[in-house]
C-alpha cells in the first residue's frame, strides 16, 4: 500500500476555497459593473435623449448649425461648411460631421440634429466613470451621475450645437492627461493628444490653448516644472497634427478666405472686441458657472475651498514622492478656474463658452465625497440646508416653464403656490436626509430626485409652449397648409431665430427685406403686424393677400403675387 501525504487534502481544500472566493468576487464585480452600466445608461437616456424632438430647434444657432450639416450632406461635401449655398466658415466641422452621419442614419429631423450632443455627453459620463473606477475607486457611479445631472451638461446635451462636442473632448482629454501623470503610461498621453485634436475640430484652437494654460498653471502650483516639458511628447504632437490639421489645410485650399474669417474674425476678433454684440460684464461667468453646476453648486464650492485650503497648507512641504490625491484636487481646481477666467477676459461672452469647466466641478466634488465617505465626516447642517435649497429650487421654474414662456412672466396664485409647495417638500426631505445618520451616502439619491422631476416637468408641461413660442417648426407647418405648392419665403422685421428656423424647416433660403425690396417672384411673406401697412409700399402694383396670424410669435403671413417684370 502506498503512503498518502496527509497534507494533500488540506491543500486541495484551501485551493478550492480560494478558487471559490475568486469566482464569487468576479461574479460580484460583473454584477456591479452591469448594475452601474444600467444605472448610468438609464440616466443618460432620460436626461439627454428622451423627448429630444418634443419641441423644435430654438434660438439662432440650433437651426443654423442643423441646416449647415444638411446642405453639406446634400452636396456630399465633407470639407466646406455651407449655409444658403454659400461657404460658411465660422465653425470647424466636427458637429457637422456628426450630424451628417445622424441624418444619413435617421433622416433629417430635430432628433437627428440633437443626437450628436447627446452622444457626446454620454461618452463624457462614461469616461468619468472609467477614470474614477481606475484611479479613484468607490465613487465612480457618483462621479458619473454628478457629471450627467448638472444643469449645464443637461442643457447642452439636448442642443444642436458645438459646445458639448468641445466640452466632452476637452474634458476627456484632461482626464487622460492626469491618468498619464499618475500612471506614467504613454497610452493616456496619446489619448490626451487625440482629444485635443477632436477639440480643435469641434471649436478651434481654444481646446489646446485652454489645455496648455491648465497644465502650465498646475505645474507651477505643484512646483513640478518638468511636467510641462514631459507633456510635449513628439509622437503625441504628430498624432494631434495628423488628426486636426488635414481639414484645416483642405478647407483653406478650397476657401482662401478661411484663415481671415475663422482665425482672425471668429476667434481673435471675437475674443478681443465686441464686434458680434455679445458684451457682458467681467463677472458674467461667475453666476453662469454656478448655475451650470446646479444642483451640486454648494458642494462643489465646498470641495473647491477644501482643496485650495489643503494645497495652501502643504504647498511648502517637501516630499520625495508626489501626493497624487492632493495634486489631483489642485489640478481639478485649476481646470475649473482657467476657462472661467479666460472667457471672462474675452469681450464676447455667451453661456456655452465655459462648458468645458463644468465637468471639472463634478470631478472635484466626486473626489471630495470619496474622502469624506472614507473618513465618515459629518455634513454641516448649514451646508445640508443650503444644498437642499439649491437642489430643490429648479422644480419651480420647471413646473411653470410653459406659462412663463407663453406669457413672458411667472404666474401668480395657485400655480405658483403649488410649485413652491412641491419645492418646499423636496427641500425638507433633502435637508432632513443629509442631516440624518445616512448623510453623504444618500447625497446622490436625494439630489437626483429633483433633477429627474424637473426634467420630467419640462418635458410634460413646457414643451408645447416652447415649441410654439420659441421654435419656427409650428409656423413652418402652418405655412405648408396654406400653399398649393412650395413657395419661397421672405421675412421682414422678424427675429433672426425665426429666419434661421424657417430656413431649416422649409429647407430653403429665406430672403430678409427690411431695408430692401421684397422678392420679385411669387412668395410668402412673414412679418409682425406693425409692418402690415408697409407691405403695399414694398409691393406696388402686386396682389397681396393676408393669409393668417400666428399668435404665439405675433407674426402675420401673406401671399404676394409675382411682379409683372418677373
């Protein structure tokens, strides 16, 4: 009989137990990943995509950018942006390319025009989640949902504009740069250069300029000057040039006026002068940034103050190894501040300009929560109350937006009281939860409730009024019902928002004739009632028929016969 080793069964048992533990841990990680994915994609689907076509394109930019993409697609031209058949060189092509792909897949529509921004915002949220899962485990879901639920991100994720493409590519690039800085892996530095190239294609040189300013200022504050030189990696620079420059070279070769129009007029002149009439006070972006961070504004301010205070306390300490936790928070602070200061210096100011700073606030707050959850530090009661007020306040305008847009004022009486009562209940619930033993562990949950309710309220109660009052879509549909064949359209005395909207929804060039003659061919004319008595003067000897009045935007529309000479 062979002698058996008594230790073998015990070793096998330990091995089996270890394998079982590994399998269980792997299963838990897989389950957690699936749960995280469902939660994040569910929120992004609701906040960014749901109801994207419930109201038409609004403002001047949405229909204008959407029409440029359509005309480029019709021409099969991926180089020169075109509006009304003419080269339109104000913006780079990234949004147009995305919209052209959406049009090719879904057809030309409001949803397709807004789809690129929604996708860009979702990619940003995913990137934040993956970054925190790799480098700041424990709050990756919080970081993703904080990023997704900020007012600025939600608003621009639902808009047909370049701002979200720039904010997403720039922010992912900043996270990639820090990932390289902390891990030393060049793949992240390559990703940084790719993202800067995409930012260059989204809105021009502002992306690499802001990135350079942030990195330089961070290196100075962290007293790590070599970071500046190490960032200038030749393969990364070549990668940036290979992605960003071909379009710039191609469009300049086709349109010799491109450099003057885009670089000199729409970048340098826009920054240094008020030629485009977007003047605002120097402090304009302070309230805009605070509003863009709602509902997280209070905690972002607290996180910013804590990070600056920690850096100031330890700025003179000497250590052989960098304190990545302290430096990451300093980096996020610099990232948050630089775009705000940069565009505050600019003479032209629009709200979307500082969108690249908003994800920095979300990142800063998420890391602040991670540290406080690890230390189980209590939330000051004043902060809980103030956060509850800020988080619940948006429900009031969200519930009343339909009335406010249609009547240009907030309602009094019962509607206002109901909205305030709902806001009060939400405020009390949030404050009591944060003051309880649950505290920060429930911050995400209690803060997202009013966000979801506010978005749902706007989509349920406000979209009809927004569509009728701010979009040209209903008027374009009304004009289509009164013509037996498609006629040209002219506008006189209307807003440029209406002009660009009609151009998109009718897919035709709209003639503007306040200071000149109206078109000689048969056409439809849209004008405010105050122009009613001037139309006969603009069309002497021609038949003019009043067709109707579009009350939500207070404009009349007429049929004008062709002139005898046409």
